[in-house]
C-alpha cells in the first residue's frame, strides 16, 4: 500500500488503498479517525467525520449520478438528520435510520408534490400531510407509503372527504362536504360509495357532530419530532386549524394524477380529472332541488350505492320539518359512523371478560398443540375431557401474571376441537393471534334475540358467542354426531365450531362461550343479510328499525336467486343432508343466514377498463376472449380454476363446485377491479338476483320493469342449538290457538326440516 505524508505531523496523511480507493485525512493509528475525505473508484466521494474507520458524525456524500447527502452519519450508515437530493431533483430533509428515511421528515418530489410527516423504513408511515402540485391536500394516517387509516382529503375546489382509507383508497365509514354546501354521510369501498348513506342538499340542517376526524386533532406530531422540525409541525397544525374552520368538500371517486417515484402513493385515475359531485348518478341535482318552487322541497335523501352506482334514493324529510330534526339527524350520523360493532377498550364492560377469554384460549391451545395429532376417541367427548385451570392475577406455576381479575377457566373437549380446527386448515398460531393477539375483540352493539352477546376477532375470521347453559348441554350432547357429520361432508353448510369454553368469575358467575367461523369473512361488502327459517309468523322487520346493519327476515326478502344448475343441485343435496342430521338431533329454530354482495349494474363499462381490470386479476391477454365466451355474467367472470391464484375464505375446505358454463370445470370467480375468488358451496357463489314484484302482471306488460342484479352469495345454517323440548311443544300448542300451526317457528323437527327446504327451493327456483 502506497502512502505519503500530507503534513509535517503523523496524524494526517493520504493513502491509496489496494482496491484503488483513496483516503486523505486524519488517522488514529492505521485507521481513519477524525476529519477526512474518501473517494471510491466509482467516483463516489465522502468528506466529513470518521470514528475508528467508520463514517460517523457530520458529513457529505456525493454520488457520480448527481445525488448528494449532507447530514449525520453513524457507524457507516446515514443515521440522524440530514438532507438528500435525488437524481430526479427530489429533496428530502429529516430523520434517517440505517440509510433509510425514518422519523419526521419532509419530501419534495420531482413533480413538486410534497409530503410532511412520519416515515418508517423509507416510506411514509404514521401521521402526515401530502400536498399535490395542483393544491389538493391529504392529512391523516399512512402505512407503507399509502394512505391507510383515518384521514382527510381536501381538494382545491373546496370539497373535503373525511374517511377511513385503505391502500390509498377511501374504504369504510366517512362523510364528505361539498363546496356547494351539500353533504354525504355513508360508506366507501375501495374508493367508491358502497352501501347506505344520507345525502343532505344545500340548505338542510346537518348533524351537529360533524367535525374533522380525530386523526387531525388528537395526534401530537411534535412529540415524535426533533426541535429542527418545528416548522414542519407548525405548518401541519396550521392546516389542521384551517380544515377545522373551513369545511368544504369534493367528489371522491377519482384521485389526482401523480408521477412521483415509487416511495410515494400511487392513485388510479383513468379520467385525468375530477368529477363533479355525483355527476353521473344523481337523478336530482342540488340546483334542481333549490329551484323547485313547491312547498315540500326534499332536502335529505337516503341513498344506496353499489360500487359507486346509485341504485336507490328515498326522500327522508322536507324543508318544513328540518328545523326540528336535529336529534334524528345526529342519531343517523352516529349510526353511520359507529357501525354495528365497537372495539372493546379498557373500561368497557366486557374488557376483563375479553382478557380472561384470551388468556384461557392462549393457555388451552398452547397446551394441546404439542400433543401429537391423532384420531379422536370416545373418551375425548366424555365428561372427563376437560381442561381446568385457575388464573390468579399474580400468576402461578402454570399461568402467567395478568392485569385482569382472578378467574377459573374450563375448556371442553379440547382434542375434538383441535381436530376440527385441523379439518378446516386453521393453524394454531394463526388462531391464537386472531383471537388473543395485541388487538382487542369487537363486540356487536346489539345482542341477539336470545340474549347472547357476540364478539368478533379483529381480523373478523372468528365469531365468539355467549351460550346459555342449556345450549352448552345440547352442543356437548350432539358433538360426537356433529364431528362425524362434518368429517363426512366437506361442504356442509352447518356452523363451524372451533372451541367451547367457560369462565367462572368471583361470586360464582359463569360465562360460557363458543368460537365459530365467521361466514361473512370476505373482502367483499355484504349489502344485505337475511335470516331465513321458512316460517311466516313474526318473520318481518319494522321499516323504522331497518338500517344497513339489520339482518332481515323471511317476509322481507323480495328477491329470488338463479344459480347454475349443477350448483343448485349440489346446494340442495347438501341442505337436505344437513337438515337430516339436525332432524336426527331433534333440532329446530335453525335458519339459513344469507349474505348478498351486489355487483353494480353495467359494472364493466368499457372494453378497455374491462381488460385492464382482468389484467390486474392475473388473467393473461390470450385467455380473455376464451373466458368472456365462457361466461354470461355481466358483473363478473367465471374462469378455469387456478390453484394459488385465488382469495379463499378463512376456513374453507372441501371440493369445489363445477359450472356448466365452463364445460363443467372447477371455476374461479373474477370480479373486475376487485380480485379472483375460489368458488365453493355457500362461499363466493355467483348468482343472478331478480326482484319479485307483488303485481306480476306489471312485468308481463312491461318487461323493462324487471330488476336483475349480479350478486355473490354466502350461505350457512346457524342457530342449531335449540331442541324441540317440552317448552317448545307448549309454545307450539299455545301459538296454534291464535295462528296457523304451519306458520309458526316451533314445530316438529320433521315438519320444520321439510318446510325449511321447501321455502329455500322457492328462494332458489330452477331456471326455465
């Protein structure tokens, strides 16, 4: 190695390394230490501070490409605070960790878009503000470089959207206010209005508790930043205040086009411009309403959207009554934002019960999982097949300390339910993480008619229901036959049980739980839910009690569903088998839970958008024509099944059904712009829904009045823990004195089964 003195002393000299790199600066012995300049053979140059042969302290790096960095380094990495200028002219100023943007920082992109906020591993992550070059602004939460969580989007025309976001698209509950003064409160799904909502015309009295999302006011950005970022925090807080004082809003379906690099969010915008509010879907515009000289001007509408298409609109109130409707509107807003569930928090009435349940399941699954998998035996169903444990708060030899209350835990038939979970391909670790992870459970805001309380895991894969003592006895009594039935019929529609537990609290209070699969665990939005028994007495819902979260009943159903003939045959073959099993156990009062996802009419609007949507679903160009010819559906396509290419359910097992339109092959369901789904009996089943009018002569006279929709169906038989016992016999006798004996729910199991199947056959009629 050649070397030479650059000063009279020995602490500073220049060395040319064997690989051709050059260092000029201070040394400590034989290693760079202090201030020095290092040039790599590729032309990269660093000048700054060193610490025992590593770049540490303040320094600057220049790359041959033209990129440069000036700031802190540590241990040879860009680490601390500093400025980076990219080759494309983009500039980042802020915090770094291990060569990646991390912490508080500001990025000005090459196209002059700006992001101010938190970063994680090189991507916007946390709370931040993004400003597009055209003036549009988003303030809210980010994850992995995309808008994710609660946030507010404000457009330059004064429109604003406060909503939950997912992967850069509005997704969840929210409200938008238009610059005209109109307002819409509802739900979005992947950037499109989807489901029920309330539209307020300009001049109407809006809910009094509409305000900027808590993400704008509750996040203390300054707590996560250094003193060098005070200007960033000031600008964020200034904009927060501005949004709080200026509520104007926008049409939210098309996001501003951007061309920045891959470290920032990308938005789909096929139009290249912003739509005016509901320009393509509103039958009555704001101006038309205001110009209406009638006395009863309708100012508030209840609307329903399907993938951004308005399918129904009903006036809710008139101008003359608006001043007295504040409470009603506030209740509507709370209903829209609160949803059917609430996350259990510390101080919630179910908080300690949730902690106990999570501790017990974690203990039980952890104890049974190491046991080698084997066939269940008769004694696995017996009264001795129990796991009992006491959980003191301070912990014990077998249990960890915890912050809940002392309780006794009892787990029923653990080996049986372990095998059931294995049947449905549920991994033990995933099961525990879903129910017992860091996230809290969600409690349904309205308990069932039986008084049971329902909880939902955060990922919504599992439903946890409280049981009465009689229901627990029935479940344990039928468990051996249930296990054999589920094992024999892969495609059974009967509720999937994955665990039964009991918690005993201080004072002897006992709470019993059953863990079940959630049949509505899907990426698709369920627009309608029906609980169908086949009886008519008391099987309707009062109109004033109906909202988007209501589970409707038999007499509320106004559709029939046409499915492919092989699917219908397989469906009723399985329904008959399941009903025979329930009849053999003397079970009644069960019902078919039906979930419906509507596809928007004319969802495939153009061939170009159709093709691009299919490409995003992974279908090659060469196969498009082939698949289009195989399918007659308008809102989706049926394509040949491809293992590994589909999104399945959370606990699907069994064989796939075959479609006649695809040459009796196993098929996948492709929903353009959404995804590709595995079709099985009762899961992701495509169908054609036809609305049934009371006056059938209307359809004969005017075929244009026929309403048909492409739908995706989810079906399952639930509530299978009610025996036809003495109390039900008495109920049947008493109600028969007043009502038609065949119309009431409490009937003999044989009659119940036949009536149930007959009713479903009318819901799923054979196609002509």
